[in-house]
């Protein structure tokens, strides 16, 4: 009796989840459906759920009209280099806050948490002035460096590293290992789950950044995919098929990253102990 | 520990090994944490704190961005206190936060609990719920505006098919914020689900076995075991979601531009408009400083509340 | 940014020499070393193509000069970017600017006074209204490039269905009453809405209706607000009635991101008030209906919108001489002729205004726009080219949107605009 009702409940839950999942997927399906629709169908007053004709013209025009390859390369470069710098700096910094006692530690930690709360629009112009002064405008570094410090990552790393046993580090110190050596040889290998979490989130943020690159990158050839999307969307007469085609292109790499790492994501977050 | 002394120690190291070298080693050990956090501190100082200080400085000026700043004293702050639009945008921000944070967390928790049991296709379903998070806010706003469009959007087309009337999703002040909230939920539910899922998995099974032996029902298990043990995750999500809500920009910028009327004008929107549309950078900075302080206070309150509840447990 | 590392002093001398040479011979001294200039614009595909053609032509004349064009999606984005870069002293050498915005940049000295680069004889060929619109305190701060205006697009098939023949000359243009009657007829005949107005993110396009009704935003000397006048309140109420009566789609208010040309192209609205630059879009996308263009409705007066753009040289340009030369090149008779014909705009040179231009698309429709452009009130031009107009425009945007979408009544709307306009004028 009881087993049967549990089975029924499971089926109901499962059905609910699947319906919810279909709803979640629909906008993404709609991006794809619009991207392959011929221009003449897009503004029809009566909308067919499935495009009557499938065309690749939107992708082809996009390719011919815009420096698509440059946008993709820029996005990839910014995201990959950004991930390396941010994840490494976060690990080093989070480790320090978790495992060292030093004067000013709490003040510095709260200052960093304070940085998490600064809305970008507030500091957009001063930050732009500094970036301009450093000569970084219109370069990928002008996007990477100002965004390289991520308070959220430091916070997560600290949570995770608190649980690394002190004895392990002390033993290495007694063996005469240098601090940096301890960090790279002992701490990092233990931190794989949190590294996976940081990689996913940082990649996602850098890949999708908008407000900041919008002011730093003005040269079309230097644009990233979201800037390209904004350009197409804001045009006097947007070509919606092409807009959606570009949105779809921007989505694909994130999907791959996510499918590759999603297994570690839950584990990684679980491993921070969430305290 | 003065830098000069370290320099001396370093200098004499070759001549006198032993005592001095050991003193240097101790000094160096003390410096290591600072060296390790230096990259982040340098980056934060250059690209966050200095700009924040500069924004604070500018908030006492009248600056059109393209001309030269002029000293105004505290005028921008007195104006802010009296500006009904600032208060309305703050209210909108609070309404937005209140309508998205608890809902997206509750849905995230429900999903996490449902997906924490063995189900066919579990991994795939989890991925689907997380998926929207990887879509950029610009793309989300674009697709949402596209679907919510009153005249050729798919949602109204569906309503018409069902024999219902069209709804002015984005041009009726009563519907614009709910539309925005739906788009927000689409994005944020997945993140909350993943964090809760992680938290659920770190609850030792022993607790549930104990609860079962005590004959606790499903609901009371949730109330007395699951929910209290999820407190750290709830706390983390609350802080992150609230901060996120106070900073929402791209989505509004693309979907409604702050309209109709002022119904979706958030503080950040108003800051942007003052800076770039009416060229009042000083006033925009004053609002920015105020918003920063508000977020800081909110977070501090949440922090204290969670500390108290933890010590009460 | 210029990529040549010329030392400052040398550059100054060069600049002085260049200016001197130019004044004496009317020609630009050739650039000594390769120079790259950045130019920020926005515009539809046809405009972008026309700009590229002009750049290529300049390159053949001046092989040392490279012009890099940065295209923004729309005017708002372009201004945001230019302003931020001006703050960082990194502005593009040349940028496209609407007549409404010249005063803002000129009064902040963000753009260069072009007096020394302008040939007096050439200046005389520009229609005075546009030359003044691009000037600030009597000095030219931008070079007029083209103009455009609004007229009424109509769906020919729908008009045949309801048996309406549109006016064929300006003096026969519909009155407000006739116009709304036709909108109602279109709706009764099955069109979802009667018409739409293209003023999204450009609330100043509401002003022509005010002038049609005999009102003005400001007093004749531009020193006082005039928006609480009877005419102004009535105009607000009239435009508000479009929304109240459901004659226009609710999504076509001034703050919306709706593109009304799509609604016209797919038959959601039967008429569209929009600029001439929509001709290429409609020619390409309005495949299911025939369309034509007629005159804007009128009330006690006729009026249409001042549109169009100029080009300015930013104060951050390290070679303002060459930048100014290129800006003049863009507006010379030949290039202006080519640009307006290819991208469907109106010229601002007297020598081109009487001429029949070889418009690539729908010359019949362009004739209507040309005739309509004669109805732009000069007081409207002086109003919208005030340096602080962008702040007044922000007030119009906010308050009219409240009137159109949120039911704020006409008198309250006028009072709210009045309050903000007074504050702007008081500075």
C-alpha cells in the first residue's frame, strides 16, 4: 500500500518536473525557432509554433555582415584568460583568509565583501577614467583586469578552505616547504571541487558581461558576443532572425561548458559546507 | 614591521647568516599573507574602491560628463531626499526584490528537494532548470521582450488561440513589473536550486533515519530536520539574491527601459538615466552612494539576524 | 585615437600650418604621415553603406588618412558612448550628432569650433535654418549633413477597402478631426489599430502636434515655459485620446521599445507617422500590402518634425584639421547628393534643394517628404536646438509616457513638464 502511494507521488513529482522543464526550455526553443524562420514569417500576426520553412539565411547574413569570428574569439579570449586570473587570485586570496591570521584580516575581508555590493553603474564612469588612464581602452585587458577580482569567489573559497586540516599544512612547513609550494602542491590538489565551481561561474560571468565591456570596447572588431547582440538588437530596424541566431551562437559554448562541468557543480558547492 | 628594517636584514644576510637570517625568515612569514592577497587588493583598490571614492567626490559636484565639474556642496543629497522619483525607484526596487527573492528561493528549494530523489532523467532535468543561468542578461531581456510583445509575441498569440484577450504586458504599468519578475525567475531559479541541492546532499542521512525512528511525518521532517540544516544555504542565497535584485540593470534596460511611466524604474535605472540621458553625473553619483549604503545596511542586518538565529540554535 | 606618435609641439606647429594653408588656398595640406581617425555613427544599413562609400572615396583622395567607422545601434547608445569617452578624454575624432544635441556639446566645449575651417562662400550654400541649428552663439560647431522629417505612411490596400483617397497636396492635408475619423474607419474595417506614431525614445517628436494646434513649448523669446497654455493642455489631451480610444497600439508610447514600422508592415496598424528613412525597410519587408505616403494631419497650422544630423569634431581629436576636412568632405555637394539619394534623406544645401534627386526607392514618396519639410516651424527649430533641450526632452518623455500609459491627466502632465522646464531654464 505504502510503496504504491510513494510510487504514485514520485510519478506526480516527476511529471511536474518535466512540465516545468518544458516551460523552462520553451524560451530557448523560441530563440532557435525564430533564428531559422524566414524574415517574412517573423512578424506574422498569426504565429505558428513550428516554423513553416526552415532557413539558414539569418546565420549566413550574420556571418557576412558582422565580424562574427572576431566576436567569438574576443569572447573566448576574455572568458578564458579572465577565468585563469580570477580563479587563481581567488584561490590564493581565499586560502589566505581561511588559513592565516594576520593583523587587519577581518577589516580586509569585510572590505572585499563590501566590493561585492557596489553596483557597477555607480562606478562606471570613474572606473572608465582609470581604465582609460591605464591605456586599456579597446583592448581585451580593459575588460579582463577590472573584472578580475571577484568577491563572490573569494568568499566561496574561504568557506571551502576552512575545512582543510591545519595539521597537513603544519607538517609540510616542518618539512621546510615554502608557502607558495604548500599552496600549489598541497592546497590546490585538494580544491578540485571548488575550482570547478569557480571555473563555471567565472566563465559564465565573463562570457555574458555587458555593462562594462559596453563602455570599454568601442571598436567593432573588439566586440564580444553580448555587445554584438546589443548592437543588432538596438539597430534602427533590428533583424530579429539574426538577433536570435546570434543569441543562439552565444549560448552554445556555455552549454558545452555546463554539460561538461555540471557534475562537479553540485559537489563543489556542497563541499564548501555552506557556512 | 617597517620596510626599512626588512631591507637591512636582507642586506646583511650574506655577511651574517644564522641569527639574522632566521629573523628575516620570521619577518617573511609574517608578510606572506599580505603577498598572497596582494593581487586582489591591488585590483579591488584600482577598479572598485578608488572609483567608489571618486564617485563619492563627484557626488558633491555638478558634472555633465562632457564639461568640467563644478562644486555644489551637499545639494545633490538634499535634492535626493526631496526627489519623489528617487523614492519611487527605491520602492520599485524593493517591490522587485520582494517579488523575486522569496519566490525564486522557494521554487529553487522545491526543485532541489524533488530532484534530490532518484528519478528517471534526473541529471538532464537538473541541467534544464539550470540552463537559463548561462544565457546572458541581454539575450534574456531580448527574448523576453520578444515573447512578451503585445502584437506579435508568442504569449499573446497563445492567449488569443485560447480565446482570451491580449494583455499589454510591457505597456500596462500593472503588468510590466510582473513580466519582469517572470523573466527574473526564469533565470534565477536554477542557481538557487543548485545551491540548495548541494546543501541537501551535505545533510547526513543519519538525521533522517533518526527522524524516521521517531515517527516524524514528511512535513515535520522538513520542518525539524531539513529546513534548519539548510539555514547556511538560505542565508547565502538571501544575501546574494538581495544584492542581485538591488543591482538589476541589463534585464530592465532591454525589456522595458524603466517604463511604462516609472513603473519599472529601479534605482540603478534612474542612476543610469541621470548619468547619460540628462547628463547629471553628480546627482547620479549621489544616488549611487545612497544605494551602496542601503545595500550595505541590508546585508549587515541579514548578517546579524543570521548570527543571532545560529547562536539561538 | 590617432595612432601616430607625433610629439605635441610638432603637432601644434603642423596644425597651425595646416590651418594657415587651408585658409589661404582653401585646400588642406596633405598629411605628412599616415593618420587614423575614428568616427562614431549610428544608422540603418543603407546609411552605413553610404558612409562606407564616402570613406572609400576619401581614401582614394587622401591615401594617408584612414577613417575607422564605429557603428552604434541607435542614437542613444552612441551618445552614451561618446559622452563617457569625452569624460575620459578619449572621444572619437568625429561623431554624428542630431541638431537637437549640438548645443549641448558646443556649450560644454566638447566639440571644436569649425569657423577657421569653413569657407564663407560654401557656408552660403547651406540653408540658413540648418546652419543655425548646427551653430552655437553664432559659430558653427558641426557641419549640417542631411535632414529628414515626418509624413504619414498609409496602407493602400486598407484605404481602398474603406474607400478613402489620401490628400494629394500639402494644402489639402487632413485636419485632426478627419484624420482620427479615418483611423476609426480603419479599425471598424478590421485593422487591429488605426495608426501608430514613431516617437519611441524621441518624445520631442510630439512637439509638431503642439505647433499644429497653435501652441509652443517655450515663449517666443525662448525664456519662459509655455506648456501650461490652453493649446498645450489640449494637445496633450488629444494625443492621449489616441491611447484612450484604442486607436494606436498601447505599446507605442514614448518610452516603449516597440518598433511601430513592424506593426505597419504586418498590417497591425493602417497608418504610420514616421520619417523618410523607413522607406528602405518598408520596401523590403512590407510584402503583403501596398503602401503610399501622404502629408501629416494639421489643425490650425501645419507642422512637422526637425530631423537629421550633422557631424562634429571632438575636442579630443589630435588632428582636428584633418577631421574637419573629412566632415566638410561628407557635406560637400557631391557627397550630400549621393548620401541623401542612397539612404532616402533630404539635402540641406540650397543647390540641392530645388533639384529632383535620383532617389533609389520610391521617389513618389520622397516628394511628399520634401514638401512636408517646408512646414517645420522655425520656433520649433530654435527650441529643440537649445543646449539644455535634452533635459526638457527627458521631462517630455517621462510625463507624456505617464499620460499615455498610466492615465495621468492632461493638466497634471502639463504642470509636471512645466515644473521641470522651468528648472532647466532657471540654470
